[in-house]
């Protein structure tokens, strides 16, 4: 970190009308680690592997390549935007400068609730793994308390400051990547029981075009594994040489995170003791079955330790992203309680009150499960969909700005290919969101079958209502950002 780099970062922010008081102590690799642990291939693959194979069989693995390519297009657009606007909070300040106040407000509203529900979703998803590690049966109430405990621990770690956040994210990245390589290699070398040909075997799902609906349904699992790169931009004011470093760390998140996810998925598929039972759902937890079959109970519990580190570091990264979004939102006076949320702590230089909010709201969402378990599932179903919708608002905003004459001027640009890539990213994202919200469970209650649509409409309607009534975009913007 050179003084010249810090001076350039400060001048770039000054030109954008901002003066940052964040601590620029996050190295390039730590910034990348934040995006990687947010994406978290271990969390993503282990959490949805059973759903994916039940939806589309082993060929579902090809979705990881197709979705990865689509998200890479989105990543390239994000890279151009953050390079010119390296501002904490990511999606909100980008949308503000690409389109305008009201559009930015809605994009931040959608993204904030997507992050809140994602924190709850990851915590709830991690609880059964800890239960397996302890070797006891806790039941639904026990899972909820474990999830709440994980959120509290993550919040306390985040409150300690940028430096600790960066160090824990980097530690989580190393553990997760090394663990994925060791576990995947062990499965492939010592526990492989299936031929590579099963990756093209559609089993009972049909052949040719008749398989296509199942393939689309299983692609939702891959979509769950390919966001997180935007977290690199959420901490732009904490990263030296952000204009150049963050577009690169975003792309690396896709390369390395996506590669790790594909490798883990491949190893599990080729080591499944009974593929038919996994597809039918008779084996409700094929990941545990595969790992215990290959490594025994002791080996499986060692893997779970790595998995729990991955879940915790993922929570840490999600909360960091959410808190910076709230801070950026509040710095412009665009949300209720802005006078409290737009401060950084003197010691840790982190948005303390915003971090507390990113802990309290997910805890409330998780706690509903004590009484209404299906309601929590419905709320959490918004997590992935909301993030994809917020992503596409930025992609649309960039295309809108291009049409009106915007020419990216950051260190990273797509040059003459920018417009085409932007259009392709928007087309991909629109199709991806449509695929995610498509109702596929006619036998389930309406709030499950239409869960994503229902929760998305609630978020959008409440956001529009608040925007029309309170008119936050007309409020005086705050200049003070440190207490």
C-alpha cells in the first residue's frame, strides 16, 4: 500500500463528491477473499446438492458452467461500474450515478432485504451441519438457536473492524479452498464409484427436449453459487487502488469460486454410492451419505469443521456487504434512521449501528421459525431471487446510462465490446430471474409454490409505497460520516 495509491483513491472519491473515513487496510487478496467467502462454493454446493440432483439428475453439473458464464458477463459490467465509482455500498451508489435517486433507492431496498434474508438463509442452512458435527438431534428449535448464535458471532466479529474482517475472510478462503481440494481429490481418487458417463445420463427425466424443463429446474442450484463478487465492491473505500484492484478481484471470484464449485460437485456425483436413491429423494442427504461412505464418521466430522468455517465466513461477508450498503444509503440520508446509520466508529472505522441492524433483522426472520417454519422458508426463498433482481437493476442502469451517452472512464473498461456485453448480461439476468421464480411445486401450498414471486412483490410494493409517501430521495443529504 503506497501513499501515492491512497492519495489517488482519496482524489477519486473527492471528484465524486465524497470524503471517506474508512480504514483502507484491506489488501487485494483480502478483498478477493471477501467475495469468495460470500460466494462460498462449499456452502453453495453442499446446501443445494440434494435439491439439484432431485430436480435434474447428474447432468445438472453443466449448469455450473452455463450459469458461471452468464454471471461472468454481469461481473464484467460490474467491474466497469465499480472502476469508475469505487464507493462503499456498491449497488446503491452505482445505481444512483447511473440512473438517479429513485431508481437507486429501489435497488438498495431490494438488495438490502435480499442480504438480510441471505444472512438468515445461510445461518439456518449451517445449523444442521453443526448438529451433525455434535452428533446430537436438536430438532427445529435447536436449529433456530444455532442459527441465531451464528449470526451473533458473525456480528461481533464484524464489529471488531475492517482488519479483523479481512483476516477472517482470508482465513476462511484458505480453509475453504484447501478443504475443497483435499475432499474433492480424496473422493475422486479413493471413493469414485460412478463412471464419468453419468454426467450425460438423464435417468428418468427424459431425453432431448423432454429433459430441458428438468435441466432448467436444476439450474437454480447453480445460480445460488454464483453471486458474491459484488461484495468486493461493497468495501471499495476500504481497499487501496480500488479502481484497478476490485474489477480484478471480482473476476477472480468467478474463476476460482466457480472452479471450486464445479470440482466439488463433480467429486460428489462420481462418488455417490447410489445415484437413483439420491434422485428419488430416498436418500434425503446425499452429501452426508457420500462423505461418510468415503471417509467414515470421523472423517466426515473433520470435513464438517471446514464446512462450518465456510458458513461462518460466508455470514461475515454477507453482513459486511449489507452494513456497507446501509451506511452508503444513510450517508445520503435516503433511509429512516439515517442520522444513526451514517456513522463510523472511531476505533474500528466500521458502521457499528448498521452492522447491528444487519444482525437484528436476520435474527428476527430466523426466530419466526419457532412458530411458523413454513413462513421462514417462504421469506428466505427471496434471498437468491432478490440478489439477482438487484444485480439486474445495476445491469439495466448501466445499459440505460450507455444509451444516454455514458462512457466508462475507470481503470477497467470493456471498450467497444461494452454495449454488447451489457445487453447479453441483461438478457441472461432476465431469463435467470424468470427461471428462479417459475412455480414448480403444484402440490405444495401456494405460499411455497409462489414463494419467490410472493416475497418479491411484498418487497417491491413496500419499497414503492415508502418511496411515494416518505419521498426519501428528496431529503437533504448528509455530509458527516464519522462520530
